[in-house]
C-alpha cells in the first residue's frame, strides 16, 4: 500500500466541505497538491439517505472520501435533539463507509469527535482510553454515533482489508466558525456575547456552568493540516487524536475573550446550566509519530484572528 498518497493524482470527495472545517480543509488539500475535489451539497445530496450516498459516489467517482459532514452543536443543541444527533450521524457514517467499500473507494477518512471519550478519562486523553467508560451524558448520543465509525473502520479492515482511518479532532475554533447562539460552541458563543454586550453597553454577560471545566482547542487551519497529512500518510484503523495539547479552564477562556474583545463588564456564572465534561486534554503523540503532525498556532493569536473575523462580519451585517 502506498504510504504517501499523491493527492494530485486522486479524486477527493469531502462531505461537509462547504462547512467551517471543510472550507479550510479544501484549501489545505489544494496546498498539498489536490486538484480534483468534489463537495456534495445539501439538499441535492442528503447523506442520511442511502440512495443519495450511492448517487454521490457514482457521480464523483472518488478515490478518497473525507467524511466531515455531521449534525453538530453545543451542549444546548445536544440536549434538545439527542435522537437526531444519534440517528443522522450514525446513518451518514455507517452507510458512507459501507458504500465506499462496496464501490471500491480507495481510502476513507472518518472524522470522529472528542465527545466519544469517556466522561472521566485520565488526562491527557490517550486513544487507548476510548472504551474505558461512557461519554459525558449531554453529548453521548452524538459521541457514540461517531464512535461506531471506529468500530466499522476496524472491522472492515479486519474482514475486507479496507483502508479506512479514524481521526479525533478536539474542539475547533477560528474564522468561519458557527456564531449562531442556538447551536454554537463555547468560543464563538462567548465572542458573540462579549461583542454584543459592548455594542449594547451591557454591564454583564452570562456564562454557562461554574467555569471550572477545562477544554483543549485547536485552530481550524491546524486541524485541516492534520487531516490532510493523515489522508496522505496514515493507513491504520487505530484512532488518532488531532489536538494542540493546550488546556484552559472555561473561566480563564471567558476572561481571555472578554479582555481581547474589550468587554469590561461582569461575568456572571449561571450554575443551573451544565458544565459538560470536567476536563479535556489530548495526548497527541500518535499523530506526531504516525504522520508528523503538530499544531502550530498560538492560542491567543488564533483567538484574535477569530474575533477580528467575526467583528468584520458584524460590521458588514453578516453577524
């Protein structure tokens, strides 16, 4: 098996390629030589439906599928729609891998989620800890649906020799993120709250939980680079963390975003809201050793770029 795929010679299909991570990934794939990239768009292709998956593969005739498409959201969205998050993510992934194998797609790159890890995982999270407990309850349906793609990847490799890989990116942030308050993750949600509070001369913002949980974040361009390198160089079904190894508490994160946005009011903690998983920090040794990936972007630099991008969008009526 070719250990280092020549992307210039391959047709690549990126599901979710029009989304936040997808747009950055497509740019990285092109930087690494990819010329023929197909991005299926919803509703032309509803990847929960098997017929649409078959039609997509028949149309694109890809050598490689990178599966980013997912129904995702923060704690609120996960609590509101656990059934949808489970069914849609499971059916998309399981049918995509199966049809890719049936139709001879050379390589499948499945993007999992940090939510697949057990609620109480020793720090830093090592890939071998994935099965040592149940995920944090608020996002378990999503996390488990994605985790089934790891089981499928490993079982299809074992039985059929199918080359599929499974990557576990930590929480992403960066320009182009989702700032919709109903479904955004913590960084865009806090940036929006702080900028809106400034615009309205509000004296306080409200943050969820008590601020004690920790999180690790990776700048979206770094994550895209990691996925691209794995696509080119990694050919094993052992899962791989894609992260920065930088851990910060939600309280420190909130105070940092307030400072960088210029919000000088009070941060009030709403402890009636859930904290989510107590700690998150990845062991990134496997990615470094297997395909030479290390995150490069300084966290504050990445936050500044994200804030500047969103402030520009708001100034032009797009926020």
